[in-house]
C-alpha cells in the first residue's frame, strides 16, 4: 500500500536534507555557474521568441481573407459543444419573457432555457401572471389543458404553506425567492417542427425574512421539454421534471435572511442563449 506525503506526493520513506556547500552525495565540488552566459542565453531566447511571435501574427493577418470566412470556419470546426453560437437569441419579449427564437436546434435550447426561468419565477405564484405565461409559452392545446390543474395546484392553501397570501405576495419585510438557473442543455431529439430538450438546472425557493419558517434552499433537477414549432416560435407541448444530478454540497456558510433578500433585489436574471 502506498501513502502520500503532506503535499500529495508518494512517501518513499526517505528524507533528503539539502546541505550547504558541496555535493551531499560525495561527488566533485560543483562549478560556479556562469551568470553572464546564462543571462545572455536568456535574452537571446526571449528575442527569438518575440520575433517569431511577430512574424506569426503578421503572416496570419496577411494570409487571412478580408471577410474572415476561412478563419471563422476554422474556429467553428474546433468549438466546444457548449460554445455560444453568436446568434442573437430573441427579437422581442412577451410578459417579460424572451420569445422569437431561431428555428434551429440551438434556438430550441435557448427557448427551453428561458422558458424554464420564467416558469420557475415568482410570477407563477400570481394567478394573472401565471395565465399569461401559459398562454405565451405553451401550445394553445397544452395551455388550455394546464390552466385549471395549475390553478388548483397553486391554491391558497399551498400559497399559505409557502408563506404567501392568497394573491401570491409575501409578508412585509420578507422576500419570496423562486428562481431557476440553467446549467446546461441537451438535445434529445430534433426534427424540423419538433424538439426534445433536456435542461439541467439548479433552483432556489423559499422565504427570506426574520419570521420565515421556510428558508431559501437550493435543489438540482432536470427539466425535459417537448417543443413544437408553432406560430413562428418554439412552444411547449409537454414537459416533465426529475431530481438531479446533484453535486456534493460544498462547505459554504449559509447566508443570513438579510443577505439573501439583498442579493435577490440586487442581482437580476439573464437571457439565456445557446
């Protein structure tokens, strides 16, 4: 069985002691280094590298086409799967939610990310806002079938358990937090008019306040959307969620309710693009 030393290196069972003066292993005395020669070699090496860098940069500029198309293709062919496309994700907004996504797999991923943020927001706890989101994000058939069940799910009893009143508002001097933060997306299936997108996200929910019995906690889930191209945009036809994958919790100190309230007010959300 091997063991490791203090800094993670294997422990050989031997200790080396660096002694002043000559070679500790009995060899011939060490020669005095020629500092002037070393300095000259170092300077020459730096100059050579600098000249080579300048030559490479000039060659790259002179050989690149004026429109940059060849360079763009080279970069794109080596891009990592999570690299942004550079395409503007949306044109307009409805009920504060980005819409008008590209009719591509990347557009479907952007749509799923932003729709999850909207559906995980505090707007879902307010009846009129919830109805507006359902109408804007789901297909007409899905929105019609979901409205009544969602109204039942967000009942006054449920809102009360969350510390909210019947209108979905928190008590005075308290801040209700409900956020979805996308981590990444995966295309499970794609056709011209349909897409199945899985979104891995972390969520925050709870009440920040001195008298709160439901503090803000985090969770990790995967949200899968069946999207359809309808009316010139991606719409949700169906969606499901499951727990995880969740990383090992860190050793971060939990923030106070005041810190959570302040952070919620100071830090806004993002428009997510693939």
